């Protein structure tokens, strides 16, 4: 048997220098609204309708009258995924967060918004 000490060198591939403090629980949410989008109405775009629902729920910062989904999700990809799943009659739900809210857009043109539960 060889009694030589083996040295190992570790690399942090993602450049994070912080160490985890322990397991963390995923955030928990409570449903605050569920709205069906009528794409045949005055605003035929899915993305526009999602923003309208969000603006009704989220309290905008002082003077804010619009919300850009580009900061949170790719709106073109969202629309393509939902439209493709609807045409294939498959059920799909796309989830993303806007500020602290969890947003779910389903292929049946339903938007669900959840707020985080306070710890």
C-alpha cells in the first residue's frame, strides 16, 4: 500500500464566493387572482392582456403606469409557447416572477398571480 497523501483542488465554476448557510426552503405563495383572457376582445395580444392583469394586482411605484415584461420574461417566447400548445391541444403553464409575485400563464389563456407568504 502506498501511504502518500493525495491533494485535491476544488474549483468554483460559477464564481460565487458566498457559502450557503444551510438548506433554504423554496418560497411559498398564496393565490390572489385568476383571470381568463379573452383574446377576441379589444386587446388581442396575450402579452398585453398579461400586463393588464399584472397592473391591476401589483401596486405600481409612484407614477408608474406601464410594466415591461422584458425585464422578467421574453414576451415573444411566452406568446409562442402558449399559442403553440393551444394549437396542439396540449396543456402548458409558463411560470415567472415579477417583482415578488409568481405569475402563471396557462395555455387555456388563464393568468394566475400569487403573492409570497410572509415568513
